[in-house]
C-alpha cells in the first residue's frame, strides 16, 4: 500500500504526459468451458482507482489469446481503450513476450500516453526475434546437475537458472536442469531413504556438468562436498558460486591435503582447521548490513587461466558480491602448493575471488555472483565457459572470447548473437506451456 501511495504522488508531481501506468493482471480461464473471466481484473483496476491511480495500458496474463468478448468487457468496465489492452499468453519461452507486445502495438500505446510520437522510433527487435526463435529449435540437451539446499523451490535459484539458460542458448543447446537436494547425496540418506539416495546419485552421474550455488547454513553441506569431489575426481565440469567455491576449498583440503577436519567457521565455529573464515571487518552479532555487498573489483593473477580468457584476457573485472565468509588467507599457500590455483584476488591480494584447477577440464569457483550480470545475448563468461565445457565447446568459447575482446579493443562492432544468423530458422507459431516442460526428471527451458 505505501508503494501505491508513493506511485500516486509521483504521477501527480510529474503530470500527465510524463507518466504511463501499465497494469498487469491475471485473466483466468475456466478449464471446463474455456471461458475467460475478467472480474478479477475489473476489481483490481477499481482498487487502483481508489488509490488515485488510473491504468493507461492493461496487460492481461492468460493461458490463451484474449478473445474480443473479454476485451470488450475490460474496455467497457475498466474505462480503457480496447487498443490499450494487450494479452500476455503462454509462449514457448519468455523471450517471446517483447514480440507479443510489439505485435499488439503496445509501444504505440505508450508513445501516445507519453506524447512521444515523432520522437521515439519503432522497436528494432531483429536480433531479439532471431534469438527467441532459435531457442525454440534447440533439441540437443546439456544436462546440468544443480546441487543445492533449496531445490524444492526453483525460484530460489532463479538468477542461476537464467544465467544457465543464457549460456546454453549461446552454445545452441537445450538446457536440462536436474535438481539434486544436497542432503540426498549423503550417507545418512542412504540409510534412512535409500530410494532418494539412489535417485540423487543417478542424476549426478548422468550430468554433463555440476553446479553448486550459494547458500547459508550447514544443512546439505556434506552433500555439496561430495558433489564437488565427484566432479573433481571424474573430471566433470564444475562451477561453484559463493558457498560453492568455499565448498570446493574444503573438499580439496580434505581429499588432497589430507586435512580431514578442514571446515568453515560458519559450520564449525571452533574448528582447528579453518579454511573458510568470517570476514575480518564483519559483525557476528548484527546480521543486517554486514555482508560484503555490491560491485567489487577482482584482479587476475595471470591471463593464461581459463577464467581470464573467458573474460577476454582483461586485467580486472567488476562483479557483484553477497557473502560473509571467505577463504582463509593464511592457508592459501598450502592450497596453491598442492595444485589449487587462486587466479583472481582483490586489490589487497588477501581475498580469494576465483579458484581453478589447472589440470581439470573445467573446475572453477567464484566468491562473487556472476549470474547477477548475465543477460540474454550476453551470458556471464563463467557460465558460458561452464556450459561450453559441459557440451564439448570450451575451446571454441575461449577462442571466441579472445576474438571479441580484441575486436572491441580495435573498435570493431561484434554482435553477440551473430551465430544465430547462420542458422536457418522459420517463424514458429506460439505454443502452449506444455511445450516448455519435458516429462523427464530435469527442468527444460
């Protein structure tokens, strides 16, 4: 409610012609008769008007195209012109939504409300259209095992999923994510729920790549360590994000250095082998605002490592952080002497930002969250390398990253989606949601 009131005040201050309100509302469909019900939308518009806000454009979310009868009711009872009512119906992937809006002239409605006719240009969605339609034609799968704590709620890892999707489309592969609750990989589960244990290991062994995302708390930590060990020993592409990187350090210390009690002070505050420690400037009593947050700079220690090549052989990068625990700098030398390479560090050299195993096809951990900066057509470099390694295209990805970097340094314009233009695509009809999700254990995108 405070946000609605603030929005009303903002619209009043900027005045008519400087404010366009698009109201998104659900228009459910009764499965029995297939009738679209508009009452919920009518009530929500009435409630908005009660707060002093009048929608200019109505975006109706539905499973099917809004029929003329339903559109007429909404126009009549919501006092919105019919041409300002658009339908956002189910499509094969979310990238088709801008195309739906363009086809229904939503941009022209916005131009009219904001008095932009003669100033704004028609949207150029050629590359976007090519990307959206190309993703519909992908059929060769790349299976990624996501070993986490919150796998029962996929939205917990939404940024991770989108980054994987961006990278898989760039590699022209169909993403299949196999959700593995980390605790199901542990021996305790084998004793209490053998079927869940067996199913989890079947998914892990069938994966093309293993990803351990960030998280908090000690539940499932042993399972994540097991997953990292499996990927390291079997040379399966591995990507660890935040806690996933810390897990990789603990596993390496236990398995390679032989330090069986290696741990993080997050899980064992009084551990005798603290390979992961609390940030020195943080507060252990006040949780709010004590994280290392926001964009921080990472300096590559060498340009010959995979991570530096993926970022175009830059000297440094800026990535977003969200953590409280870090690799213990006092034990870095022991880890590096045993073969673990910390290829990215902060400006002080005391914070470990990126780790790699040089003799592994792809084993990378990042203390930051590269998924936060991933975009369609511009996937995160670490995710792109991960998917490339999982489907056998890592060398091509590394070569392309180098070419793009050199071209940009010379002022040459390189489109990130040129690979799609070499494919022969035909415009496909929008399909229902059943097309998006397969029937196997993984989640299809």
